[in-house]
């Protein structure tokens, strides 16, 4: 082969890249991810002698060939998610952070479509929809002074939330519908000084899908609050956006599958492993424990120590407007049993599905 032909053949060959560079391209910020338990040693569930109930075999099937090391954390799959016990939390999707923020729109052109898809799935399958909107004012946001000192003229300043103002608008692709909850927050976290956790308790929510703006700021802080309150938190990654891809991906690398699980709008759409359409919530009397339970997933104790006659009487008064609550000792969830006295069966039945 002539020298010229050899040179052309060499240039036509695909360039070889090292395995390290390929891995870095596939998994940005991989060095930030938590790979081992920070405090205790992770072990495979099959070593915990749970063969009797099948948990060991089910979870063992989730492990890949790369999970042979016992220190590898074993993350649970994000689905299925029963809609009647799932809420979608949409954080700060408002003009200040989208329409009026070119830095966000530049790197996330698919955000509106993905968020709209996520909302439609949750509405169709009747999960609870909760909107959170920033309301940053000096009178109730003490952090704002320090933020302005650090950021200077780069800071937005006050971001008021006044529905009566003519300037108040929603994004066209993200507008609440009738019956959906709207919360104004005065800080970066949706759980700080708001009624969010109380709303989740009353609605018998177990899982919260978090999405919106900005990934590394209010979305992240809201997910932390949900996690700390004892709820299962999942970030819908393609329904979030940030001031640049790097900040978005770094945030997910730091805390994804550590404080919250990572899913996409496509994951939620799956009929077999995604968001399961909500079903009616039935109330029955458990003769063994003498408890009234909801026979949906998960099963919660609604009221303790009620006799059959009491249940019958309460059921006949289904139009009662009582809002009293009773917490059962057998409810093991931390601080959010969402339990109601039998007299308030009707409010309970209405809340789990989307209003």
C-alpha cells in the first residue's frame, strides 16, 4: 500500500478513546456519587434470611453482575407507584425562573414538554397534584438579606406571590387546574413554614414525586424536606431544569439515589412499572385486630378499637363533617399516619385520589 493510501486508511479509522474517558462521558460527575454506605456496611438482602416471604429472591434479582462487592449499596427500583398514595410536587415553575430566565431555557429546551407530560400522567392516573410557588419578601424571608449581600446585583431580589396582582401569571405549559393544591413558600424548601407536610398526612401520601425549578436550589431543598419528613422522595429528572446542565447534573450526582431516587417522565408512563392508576379506597373492619383499615396500597389503620356496631353507626352517618383524627399505635410510619376517626370516613375517601 502506498504511503498516501496508508495515511488515508489510518485517518478513516474511528479514533480510539480510553475506557476512562468513555466512562466519564457516559456518567458525568461520577466521582461525586455515593457508592458505599457512609456509616454502616451494606449487605445484600439475600444474606438476611428473608427467604420465607420471598423478599430475598425478589431483591436479589435486581442486583447486576457488578454488585458482587458486598459494600455496594442496593437501591430499590422506583416503581410501581400506586397513584392513590402518590403526590406530584411541582416547584417554582413560574415566569421568574423560566420565561424570564434565559440561562435555564438555553440548556433545557425539552423541559416544558417533559413537565407537561409528567403532569398529564399524574392527572390521568389520579395522583395528587401540589403546586409550590416562590413568595420571597423581606418581611417573611429573613434569608433574603444575606442572599442579596452574597449575590449583589445578580440576585432577583424579592419575588412576590400575589394572585390579585395583574402581573401574576402561570406558565402556559404548567397551570393548575381546579381542585389542585397551591402553596406559597417563603424559603427554598417547600416544607419550611408551609402546610405541605400536613397536606401529605391528611391525603395518606407515601411517595412524593418532585420536579420543577431550579434543580440545585429549590427542587433540591424541597426533596430534602420531603425525605427528612419520612416520605419516599423521587426526582423526575427530565422535568427539572437549572441554570446550566453542569449544575443540574452535579446536583443529581451528589444526592441522586442517596436522599431521593431518580426517575424520568417515561418511567412514570410505563403501565407495568410506572404510576399505577388510583383505585377506590375501601374501608373494612379487621375482625382480628378490631381495627378499621383501608384495603388499598398501602394498608393503613384508620381508627383503633372500634366495635362493629360503632362502625355500622358511623357508616350510616357518612355525611358527617367531622374532621377529628385518631392516631393508631399500630401505624409504624414516622409522624404521618394520616389516620382519621371513623366519623370522618368521607373526607378520607375523597382525599387520596386527585380532587
